[in-house]
C-alpha cells in the first residue's frame, strides 16, 4: 500500500488541484495498488518514513504566510527528509513557491520557504495567465505536458536546479527564461493547473513509479493502462493551444 499526504488541504487547494490526487487514486486502483490519502493541516506533524507521496497545492498570499510559519515548526524539515529518502512529491503554484528558498511579496516582505528547491519567487505586478505547453524530460512518452497557468509570482531557479521542462507556449516560471517548474530527485514543482495529472498520465505514472521504487527498493515498470482517452485529451489540448498561438497565454 502507498500512502499519500495532502499538505494543508484546507488552506492550499486553489483551482481544483485536488483532482491530481483523484487521478493518482484512479491510476493506482486500476493496477490493484492501494493508495491511502491523509490530509495534514496546521499543528499536525509529518513522519517522513511513513509517507510515499506528498501533494502540496496552491493558495493565496495570506494562506501562504500562515503555512510558512507552520512549515518552520518542523514540517518543512520532515518534507525534506522524505524527499531525500526517495518519496515522490508534486507541488503546484503556491506549494511550489513555499518549497523554494523564499517568496518576496509586493511589499518586499520575504516569506521563508523550505529550501527543498534551489529557487526563489518574487511577486510581480501582472498576472501570467493562459494555456501552457511544456516539453518535459521524464524518461517516458509523451513528454508534452499541457496545463493552465495563473500566477503573478516569478520563480527563478538557482544554479543547482533543473527545470521540469521547457516552455513551448506560455510563460512558465517567470516569463523570461522559458523554464517551467523544477525537478529534484522524485520531487516536482510546477505552475500547471488543470488539474495537471488527468491529461498528463506520463507524469502521474512517474510519480507512482517513483513512490513504489522508494517503498520496495525496486525499479519495476508499472503495468500499462489503456490511456487512449487521456492521451487524446493531451493531444487535443496541445493542438488547440498551438492553433490559437501565443494569444492563449497573456499577461494581465
């Protein structure tokens, strides 16, 4: 059995990103893999050795400040320990930002992050909104990720960080360097909503496979699923975005 912890589910759950957890549950269930989901909120502790997958969604600045203080209580360190031990992690938008070194607000206040990712975020005065196509390197096919971004924070990767992928259409991390997200060990940070995983089954399976490898100590490929519907959705959205062109991603 795999165990997934949804970090601060009551505070960090914008844009329906809980759908990523549902996608993981379904893809595990179809393979006969039990996946237990537990929500963790303020004041609760995380035991690194008992978690296989972590999910960290997005939230508003006020919620991020509250969560940042709770992470400093020891949860942030536990997240780092779990990832260093091989646990899989998916963080989206605000969760991604909080796992970097810091987030600087428009007022110049620095909200400290966990430091799992060699990255920092600076609040911008305009939002980057629209559909996104990213070419990602996950060692699986397809490598094309599709999603929707809606963020004003600009995230910049440090020299030790590796992006999740390169932006083909959209803004990505900051609208400047064409990077999107970050990948460290079995942990991923991204700005892609949608939710992300239903239309990107390769990434979902990468997360599951990483978690199983950590639990069992084996690199066993997952049983193949009939992903015709998911892949058709991925291809159709990518085609629609390309046909619309850069207009699909705008700065507001």
